C-alpha cells in the first residue's frame, strides 16, 4: 500500500501528467500519419527520455504507445490508409462510412472503442497479469503455429464475395513473406540478387502501397470523386449507439488482451481475430466491409486492449509482448528498472505507475480524440481533389522512406500500389493479402521449429492440448461460417 501511495504521489505531479499528455498527443499525431507507426514513435522518444526521472520517462512512452495505436484509426477512416498495421481492419468499415459522409461518426466510434478497449486492457492487466503470463509461458512453436492457422481461417469471412479470390490473396501475402534470409538456415532466398531484399519486404511500405497508392490510382482512373465533404456531427456516440456496441467492445477487448499477452503477436492479429468474431456473431455478417459500426468497434477495442495484454509478459516475465514493449524494456533498463518477477518486489511503485498511467493515457486519448483530433483530421477529406491527392501521395512516399531511410522501400510501395490497383480491378480483396503478410512469418517459422522439435512427426501436434484446442476452434469456425453461408442462401 505504501508503494501504491508513493506511485500515485509521483505520477500526479504536474510535470509528469504534462509529459503523459504530450506523449498521447504526439502518439496520435504520429500514428495518424501513414508509415510513422507507434513503434517508430516510441523508439524515437526513448532517446529524449535519457535525462528524465524513471516515472516521467515511462509515462511519456506509455502516452506515445497508447496514442499511436489509436492514431492509426484516423487515416484508416478518412483516407483508407491505415496509420498503423493494427488499423487495417478499421479501414475496412471506417472508410465506407466516410464515403457516406459519416467520417466524424466513424472516428467517434473508433475513439470510444479505443478508450474502452484501453481501459479494459489496463484493468485486466492489474487483475490477471501473473495468471495470463503463466499461461503464455506454455506457448511454444506448435501453439503459435496453431494460432496462426486459426488466424488464417479468418480469410473465409473477409473474402467478400469469393472465397477462392480471398485464398489467392492470402497465399500471395504468405509468398511475399518468403523473400529474404531463411530464418532457419540463414540462406538468402527469393532476393533476385538485390541486397535490399535480404531483410524481406518491409510491412509498412507494402501496406501503404496496397491501401494508399492503390486508392490514389483508383481515384485518378475514376470519374467519380470518392473523397466527400464530411458532416462533423455526431462525433460523440449517443447512448443508444454505445449500448449497441457494448457487447462487441467487451468481447473484442477480451480477445485483444488474451492475444496481446502472447509474446510476438500484437494488435494487428488481435484486430483480425476480433473483427472475425464480431462478424460471426452478427445477424447481418454480409454487411461487414460496407460501413458497419461493429467492425470499427471490434478492431479498435481489440488493438487498444492488446496494449494492456502486451504489458503483462513485459512486467511479470521480462518478455516483450510486441515490438513496442521490447523498446519499453530497453527504456526501463536504461533507467535502472529491471522488468521481470522481481520488479514487483524491487520497484513496485513503477508497476503501480504504469497501471494508473495507462488508464490516464486512455482518458487523455479519448479527450483529445473527441475534442480535437476528429474535427481537425475530418476536415482533410473535404479538401479539393487536386490538393488532397498530392498530399496523400507525399505522405505515402515519406512514410515508406522513413521506415529504413531507403529509396528501395519507396519503390516497394509503388510496386505494391500497382499490385493493389490491379487486384481491386480484378475483384481480389486486399485484406486477406495483408493477413497473409502478417501471419506468414509466424506460420512458417513456428511450423519448421515444431517439425524440428518433433523430429518430423506431425502427430506431435496432437500431443499439445493448446495446439489441439486452436485447431479444433479453426475447424469449428470454418464449419460455422459455411453453415451460416448455406443458411443465408436458403
């Protein structure tokens, strides 16, 4: 109790709260710019915390973390360019709402869902951190492979009208991931003699090209101007709308925390799984992808709740839950704070500060989102076409270049922009392709590791209860989706 009181006394000092608020604002600004992800923002801000005290530094980075994850939804809704990888599913329903002139309402739903997801994630972090972290320790290569297979089963529900085209897109995404250095042998493969491909295709340029540049090409080739003026009304959701979204937000937040607690997963996978769950539980699943509020709520609640989930293994085990918490571990060590089981004994005030700081960051994020961010960014979409399209193109180029300060990534963005444009014209959905890119490395690495562990015996998977559980859930999910499809046809 003394440590809790000490933590609150340090946290609620004006300069600490100011740094937390600035971190949230900066995170939102960076997250809303395509290519400038929350991971990049946290990494850059870490260098500015060297001379801060431990609590101020950690609160600044926590603010950037939470704000950056939420900020990705803004460009996803208004420009169809996910600012962060975890906002890919937000764009699927948010952008159609923006085209109907409901960009403000879509951002309002994203803001409320992000706030509730982050709040639920932090509450569960406080309650169940040791328990979930112990469960995560039981995950090995077979379990991660089964989880990736379950993630790929979502292709069946996000393939629009053609499952075959969705599977083609997902396989193309997996093939994209094969370029680079083999994770098991260290040999270069599918690099075509290009040294820049030794590290593979970077996800950010690929995503910007598929969703950003392809949209620009679509706009230029279309006689219809799809960027419509926004009605900046109903930004704050009504009580009736909130009640309709409560179940979706709660279910998605639980999914986000659970997946976020598994090291190496993160908000992108959590948003995919939560979106699929929301669609399967909907009375009108065919409406998803056409501007359904539940789709936005599921994605945003899950990816923000995954922040609390990712902090669980970081605090209790010293194992990063995602790329951002890996940077946070370095920042903690930089300030003489060692994450792990002894953290609760040696520095309990840091743990309590993170608990409270995450909740305050969610509150600041909602306040800025409702009062400033929505109105500021929603106006972008009402700019004239000859002004807005060049701005988006510049953001695409800068965001791609900023990943590694490499022109090659800009070329990658342009190439995948053309691929995305062709795919749209052929009726091939882009979301399954992104799903393949996200899950491909996890699928391949853990399958090959599991085969080595089992010495080539595939029956080994059936001896792992958690892996069997995910396989059975995958089979059930596919059968259930097929049954619902047949029922709708009848």
